[in-house]
């Protein structure tokens, strides 16, 4: 396995920062950032493939249609909850109402 990945951001090589400048005098280029991977597997998740949120967002914007085709959703997902309860609380700034929503744990159901 390689010791690094190259950032997958489609515009990473266009950002004008000093760490992207490479080459010899007279033939300089802006290069995509290299993302180092150490023995612990860090970075992980999307930061294994993208050097910043900006590069990730650019990639997602460019490839959104193809990403959605991997796992299209034709129905909404739902999480069972108890009936929401309204609790009125009072502080020295005044009284306010907050709604408490509790998820129902269905992972332990046998059947």
C-alpha cells in the first residue's frame, strides 16, 4: 500500500498556496496536495482522500449524480420515537418550552 494518497478534489491543483508550488526555476507548477498515511491509519474517513472540506465539497458537487446512483433512495428513512413531550422550564431570563424527543430502541427486540 502506498504511503500517501493524492487529494481527489477536482480543483486542488488550482489553489495558489505555497505548499502546492513544485518544480524547478522556470517550470513551476501548482500540484495537488499529498495526504500522508501513517501506520495507525490516520487520516481516516474522507480525510484519507481529501486535503480539506473545500476539496471534498468540490468533489461531491461535481460527482453528486454518480454518488447518488450508488445507493438511490426511493422511500424516506424513519426512526421510531416516543410521543414528543413538551417541558416548560424557567430560568432567571424567563420561561421557555422545549420539546423532548426520545428514540425507541428497537435493536434489542426479539422476533
